[in-house]
């Protein structure tokens, strides 16, 4: 059967050649390779798959570290060649900001070197890549939302490693999407939401910074956005490549997010601590964070028609999923 996919080929990068070309495969299904399947976005993708919210022609290949260690170049190449994807989604990454500061070599291995390898292999396989990045590539000195082409100047190792990962994708693979997201939360894995809930039982007072502004983003909405973008790209949308921003609305402080979370979770909590606002000057995290990292999402709306979700709606949904599953965040 003739392969009707758009061609993304560029003859530049020399890495291992695939065992079988895509032209020799039956293309009745879109083979979607999801790297980082055990992470927060990966779990959100699987949740949507269980709800039959994926396109009917998508065959989703789940690759966690157990199936594919992305820091092992040979293993990564072999997994990509064997699965022979029509689209690669990279949701893998070291996202713990303080851990990245303590383990800079690990941060570079996961967020930079592995990303460069997968982008190069995507070039050989002639398939597009959707790569997730972060608002932490910016320094937070602006007072208006960051545009996709604004100057990147990360304050910490996490942001620096993600910046280098972005640049490697741009260098190796013209046909890519870099999707920057912000303060992602969900009922899956450890994240800003579950970390806060974990403190409810243990503390009488919860002291939360009120002068750092970001835009919380529901993981399920990130997953839906990836599906929308991937479907369009596989359908031949050649103007859909580049760097895009996606986050929830409205922007808020960590204090305001915590306040909303406490209201949503109160009916299920045995104990709720007292909430106190503090300034960022009163805390000393290992890694510096930007004071303002709100993302401008106009471009993704213009190109894909994707609108920003209300994060409070997403918060209610995430709490509901957590409670219905009978799980505690720990």
C-alpha cells in the first residue's frame, strides 16, 4: 500500500538506519510512539485512551523507562526503529527542578542528550516530533506573557537543560513541534497539586508564596492539545511546526492555586491546615525560580484553534479523578 504521508525527509544526520522503511509498511494505522508513558503527561494520554478519546486510527505505543531507557542511545535507536512510528511524542524528562540542580549531569542526559538523539532518529525515520518543554526557559523578568520567540534565559539547571533540548530539536529536525507548558497538574504522579494535598494531613499551617505568578495547566488538557496537534500534522498541516505555548488561564500565584485546591478538596479531607501567604524572600529553594512565567498562547490559537483551558475547571476534574480512583497522592 502506498504511503500517503507527507514527507519530512532531510538528508543531514547520520545515525542508525531503520531495519525496514516506512514505505514497506501498511499504513492503515498511525503509529504513535509515546516516550515518557509513565510520567504525568503519559498517564494523562493513557487516561484519554481508556476513555476512547484518541483518534480511531491511532495505535499508541507506550514507552516508559522500563521499555526504553532514552539515556541509552543504542536502546533508544533500536526502540524507534522497531516500533517504526509515524509520530513521536516526547513526554519524558527530568522535571524536578531542585533535583536537576543537584544532579546536573542527569538533567543534561535526560533533557538534552537524549532529546538530541531522538530528534536525529526522527530525521532518519522521516517522522515529526512533538517535544514538551517548559516556561522555565525564561528568567521571569517580564511583566507580560512570554511569546514563543522571546529571549530564553533560564535561572536554573532544569531550565538550562530544557533549553539545550529545544535547541537540539531545532538543529536536528526541521519538522518538529516544541510545546512549552507551565505548572502542569493532574491526579497522576507527583506534581504541584498532589504535593500540596500531601501536606494537608501533616501540617497545621501551610505557608505558600504569593508573589510568584504562573499559569497552572491541567495535564489532561495538555494531552488533548497533543492529540489535536498530532492529528493535524499527520493530516499534512505543514504550517503547524515550530514552537508553541500552552497553559491554563487565568494566571495566578501559588497561594491562589493552593486556595482553590483547598476549596475543591475540603469535602474529602479529614484535616485542612491554615493557609498563610508569604513572600518568595522568605523561602530559599535550592534552585531559583522565575517570578513571572506566564505564557502567551495566541500563536497556538491562531495556527491550531486551540484555546486556553480554565485551570479551575481542570482542578475540579483532577480532584474528582483522584477521589473516584480511591487514591491518595503519596
